[in-house]
């Protein structure tokens, strides 16, 4: 078994002299057995780069009585080197005194270079991934800057339109007034779109700042509903609430208001006109505050429930286009809620059966 083993075997004394080896050992190193047995020491066949590792192996063997799978580079007679895994078993005399060991050395050249190739490939992939992430961050920062700059020219446009509509520059004809109202509406839509794009970019690059302090969640929700009431009344949509009023949450008042506004506007868009219903509940659970916005609108297919929070995704293009949807509102809601350490998700039994948006904010 010793002589016929495919692994390289050598037997050494306590002072590291080789007193036996098998055919595989001699053949792999390019020696004859006569050149090895009784003539060489373990270090003679060890590559210089593994001298320290061999010394540690011998010290560990003498201290613990064993060594398993230590990587040692061997040196052939022609000077070439190759990696092996070294394991040793002890030899004792009749009195139990350790006098040597038999060492098995397994050639792992193919494994070593395959592993090295994998490590090199992983390093390249890591570099490429880092470069892509940096490029994406640069792009996002550029988009955030451009989006912010787009808001600048809208300010004077909106300001002068408001002043003109107020008659500050003289009386307007009915036609002029109607056309300026269209300009005002378009400017407000553009400003909303730019604000949404800016928020999305801030969320993507982790720059969405939250100004947190203690606020009553019921008041935030109630004020949001009041601000949208003209729109719900216009569309004949009833809004009902069941709010627990003694809930104080550490949050960004403006951002949570923005979330609630987006959710209610979404519900309005997909509710039936003259018969739509939106219910909003607020309650306290064991470790979180629960907000649910439920409507009796068109509903969502189950395989689309997760997709609605992806930016620019639209469940029904024709329907959302009718309401000038951009597919950004729910993505922004998700970023804001998660920025508060919370969770947001959608539930629906299917098309035509309404939708529920659930929010959990940490206590």
C-alpha cells in the first residue's frame, strides 16, 4: 500500500531525515530512491517559499502530534516547484516515544491553478462591479443635479403667471385667462414631475434627507385628507377613516404627508367616479404603527403586486396615461417609508376588487 500509493509518501525521523519513500515520491521529484533514502532531509525537497511553512508544520507536529492538509510547495531535482497538501501520521517506539512520522503529500497543481484563475476572475469581476457602481453613482448624481436645475426656470414662469392671473399687469380677457390657467396647470405638472424625478434620484444615491421629530400620525393623515378633499368631492369619492389618535411617531412630517398624498391620489385615479370609496386606518401594533389605504378601484393582479413599487412601472399604461401617471409615486413612497426603517406593500384579490396599501412604521 505504501509503495503503490498514488500520493507521495515519505517517512522521516524526529530530526527530519528521510528513511523511506514510495515510488510516487521519488518519481514526482525526479530522484531515485537511492538518492533519497538515508541521504536527504525534508527541507531538501521543499521550495524556498515554503521553508517557514515547513518549520511551522514540524513545530505543530511535535507539539500536537498531528498535521493535516498543510499547503507546502515542493522542489524537484530540476529546480521546478509545485504545490502539495501535507498530512502526517506519527510513528512511536515500543515505549510510546515519538520517533518520526510518515507524511502524505498530494499534488494539487491543477486545483491550485484553477483556484488561482477563479480568484483572478473574481478580482476582475469585483473591479468591474466597482467601476459600474461608480459610473452608476456618477450618472445618478448628474441626473439629480440636472433635475434640480430644471426647477430653476419654472420658478419665474409660475410666479409671473400667478401675478398676471391676479391682474397685476392689467385686465385679462376671458380667453387670455383660460390660456394662462392652462399654462399654470402645465407648469405645476412639470414641477411635480421634476420633484418626483429629483426624489427618485436622491433615493437611488442615498441622499434623501429626513428631518425627523415627534408628530401625531392621525393629524398628518387628517390634514392630508383635508388638503385633497376638493379633488375627492369633485370625483364623487367618499373617504372614510378609522384613526387611533394617540399615536406619536418620530418621522419627517413633510415626507409622510407626501406618502399619504401619493397613496390617496393613486386611489382616486383608480377608483370609480361617483361611487368610489377610500378607507384609511391607523392603528398601533406591538412594535410598529400600521397605516392601511384601501380603495374599491380596479385592483391589481397578484403577479404585479411587487412590481408597482419599481420606478416607472405602470400596471395599466392606458389607465395611468389617462391620469398622467409617471410610475414614480409608489417608488418614492417606498424609498421614504424604508428611509424611516419601515415597510410598505400592496395587497389585492385581483382585477376589479380594489387595492390595499399597507405601511408599517417602527415604534
